[in-house]
């Protein structure tokens, strides 16, 4: 098997690659920029495959449902963040993700800064 080629620059700017932050694979070439990966995949008539901590995701028991409700898991995570950090600021776009985060704090009387 040949070695993978890593593309470590975008628009002429070089950067230190970090596979733990995720990457795309196209034709045995690693891309850290989605746009570049999709352009390459389009030219080669192939799919761009996203990799993000594959070892962790593959080993996780996805078929096992948690015992807690989703609301309780949100509350636990919000409390964990509040206990861990001195200052919490949420950059809210108004979309469903940031709205869920804000409500996880507010509905459980966990203060935001």
C-alpha cells in the first residue's frame, strides 16, 4: 500500500496537520480542507470520506441506549461545564444547536456568564 499524501496548506497558508481534528480522504490523499477535498473528489469522480477519531467512534456501543433522558444528559453536561470552567460564554446563532445549549443552562438554573 502506498503512503498517504497530506495536503497541509490552504490558499498558500501552511499549517501543522492534526488528524485528531478530522480530515478527508480522497484517492489515498489526506485533506484538512473540505473544499479542496470535494474539488479533488469531483475531478476524480470519487467520494470524499470524512474521518474523525475513528477508533473512538468504532469502539463505542452505539446500539446501547443511555438510561438517562436526553434532557437529563443535557443538564449533566451543562453542570459539568459550569463546574469545570470559571467563565462560560455561548456564541448563539439562533439555530437549533446553540438554542439547545442555552436552554440546557437556563432551564436547569445553571448560570451563564
